[in-house]
C-alpha cells in the first residue's frame, strides 16, 4: 500500500509542473490518480484513495461543485415546516419576482406556522433565478425555495 | 374513525404506531429531523415530512412545526408515542384547538397526573393506598413543623421532585442530621432540571418491587386493567428488564392492585392507555407512586401474556387509536386472562463495562433473533448510524414462554442470537442478569443490580 508521504511527494512534484493528471501504479497493483483541480494549486489536503473508482467518483463530485460555482448560484431553503407565502396577503404585491435583484438581508418570503409568520431573508445579494415553490404551498424544513444567481 | 395519523415521534415507537395504524387501514405520516433522514420509521410510513434540525427542541419538541406538518399532510390525528410531547398537556390542548385528534388522554388528565403531589392527593381521595409522606410540597427546609412531620414518617425517607420523572431528582435521607442539606440540594436540583423547586418527602420503602398496572379506558367511562408488570430491574431508576406477571403476586392481590388502578382512572375520568405505578414491599403492601399518561416502552410484555376472551388479541396501540376515534371498549377486566410469562430486555446503545456510557455510531452488521415466542421491536438495520441527539434505546427484545423458567431460557437463547457489530450494547449485561441465581429464583427488587451485579464486579 502506498505511503501517505509518498503521495505527498508526488503532489509536491506535480505542483512544480503543469501536468494535469498523474496515474501511478504501485508494485502491488494499487492505482493512485492525482488530478489537478482547475485553477487551484495543490496543497497537502488531497486524500489518499484506495482504488481508481473511488478517486474518479470523488473528482467527478468535485467537478460538479466547480460547475455550480461557475454559474454562481445558490439556494435559499426553508427555515421551518409551514406554508410558503410570497406576499403578506392577496392584495399585496409579492416580495420577489423571478429576475428581480435583491440585497443581502432582504425579505424574500414568509413561512406561516400556526398563524406565526417567520421571515425568510436572503443571506446575500443576487438575482432571483427561479422560485421553486408555488405560493401558499406547504414546505418542509430544509426544502429548497428560491434559486439565486450572484450579481456579476 | 381517524383517516390519517401523524406520528410525532421517531425510532422503534414510531414504527410500532405505524404498524398498528396500517393494520387498521389508517394512512400514516412520519415526521423526522435532519439527523433522522435515514431512520427506519421514515421508510415505513405512507408519507414523511422533515420538521427541523437534529436537536429535539427544534424538531420533535417543536409544537408549531408538528401542527404545521399535520396541516401540510392533512393528518387528522397525532400519536405522540412516549417521551417527547407525549405527556405535554399544552400539546394536547393545541391539538384539540386545531381540530386534530390527540391519541392520548385529555389535557386535564395529563395535567393532574403530571404534578406528582397533586396525583398523590387524587389517589388518596380515590381510596388508593399511597406511601406515607408530607401533605404539601416543601417551602422552607428550616420549618420546625415540617421537620417534625418528616420525623413522624420515620427514616429513611426519600425526597422527590414534584415535576420530576424517570428517576431524576430523587434523594434518600437516612437521618435527621443530613435532612436539611438534602432538602436544600434537592430544591436546587429540581429547579435546574425541571424549572420548579417543588419537592416532597415520602417514606422510603426498602428493597421494594416496582409493580405497575396497564389500563385502557374509553371515552364512555369504561376502564379495564391488565395483569401487572414487574419492572424492578432498574439502574438509576431507569427500567432495563420488565416481566409479566410478577412472580409474587397471586390472583387475589392482582385483583386488589388492578381495582386500585381502576379507581384512580375513574376518579379523573381518564381515557386512552395509561399505566399506574406502584411500589410494593415484601409483605405485598402496595402504594401508588405515579401514573404515566402515555403508552409505555414495556407495553409489549402485557400484549404477550394477555388473553381477551381466551384469544391472544391484544394490541394496546390499536386500542389507543380506536379509543381516540371514539370507539367503546369491547371487553372488560373479567374477560382478560393470563397465558404464560413474558420478559422484555431493553437493548441500549451503551457500554455496560464503562458505566453504561452511550455508544452511538454506525451499525456495521446485525443479526436479529427469531424463532418461537420471540418479538423484536427496533428501528436499527445494517449500515444505520445512531444519531447522538436522542435516546439510546435501539431495540426491545420480548419473549413469551409457558412459564417464567422457559421465558428466561428463551431470552438467553434470543440474546445469544442477537448480534450487533459496530457499537457497544447492553446485550452482555442482560445475559449476566438473566443468569444470576437470584433472578432465576425471582428475588427481584429495585436494589437488584446494586445487590447482585455491581458488588460482584
């Protein structure tokens, strides 16, 4: 089995080159795949993997995250179980509409539980890309409500 | 009849309720916290809804979230299980106000039995024997009249928190000298643990048996009692092994205790399932301790041994649901007979070699016991990770035998078959107790562990 120090040596070596991928086959048949993350320098935090399959799946997961980061989207989830309300009442305009630009701390919706209203506020600036839940529908705790896109 | 039942609980008891509801043709809703998304109860219900993060105060104890979950799923009734909100009278009240059926007793019954001093007064009024003790809660530990009253009871005495339960906040005092400090400490502790410094003092019964009576009562005023359970094997007032019937209770005494429990239930107009707990001395004198206004962990022991009109047909949770729906009981106490002997072992994720230290973690593999006369109520499975937020109970192993000796042998056989890898459990502890000569002979009191297990260790 490869020694963690050995792997660190490979990582150190990689960081001095511009090689994107490095596959190492140990004498016992164990395969280690090191892959450079786009735009990220190698550091000592790469975890040792037992098999090629695992390594690939981990990298795949990481690259999915990278894609999301490229789009700079984030999701506001429900702070509690209750009724999702986009406005105070039918006579009032909705707090947000798709395409609207919002500020950090701005009220974007309200969750009603037993006649108690709890504000849902945006944790950051952004543009409302999609409202995932219909007005007045029940939502559970942690359910995604609104997709925001970061302002460029 | 209830159409859709939301179970405001988790783990094995949530599964127990889901099973009963399904057999009655009632739709089920599981609620769960973020920490419980892989818990088995969420997989067995017809619907599930996440109601909050891991800590119980923000999920299983959050009344607004649970009511909201009822609204969201259209549930017309809530079963609280045991623990969490099961004995919270305010929850029962809110359910009622929201038009949701609470599968349990009325809020008044919960309130009356929740205050231990009040409960004792009601029991006394109903003619149920109570442990000699002071009439009112302690207000001033330096009060001369109070000290005199306590001396009259005779030492040793036990100090209990009025709002306490589960054995918390109790203290035994052997002499007048240590009384004052004990009272002061108990008041302080009670305030911290239960938000009230209301404490009371009773005669301490030495080496007693904990005997309890399961009752069922409908909304029309019919009450039935079941054969007693002996829950004397306790560690720090937490029950570990329960059995039924009690080996020293004869038919005459059984009727006497059963009727006492019935009288108390009638006195407060109780309905639903409930348990009246008694403490019993060596002479068979029994005294009321408290009433639990919920379904209890050990209810399967009663289900195992009770015959109704000669048939093995008792499902206490189903009865609870039927009563909540307004149905009348279809049998009375005379229709109930005993068949065999049942024992339950509570399997906890605790290390018995390390002072029962909780041992959460991932269950790598598990093999369940089976065969004739064995029942396992559990929510664990291979690959399941026990969250750190909740109770350590992971399984209830119940066996039924033709007599006590067969039940003991069957339990030992089942405990041998029960293999849980990845975490420490109380299985080795149960094996040890069941092989102790005193247990086999039925010398079982609440002092058992201290007397036979830990002194030997």
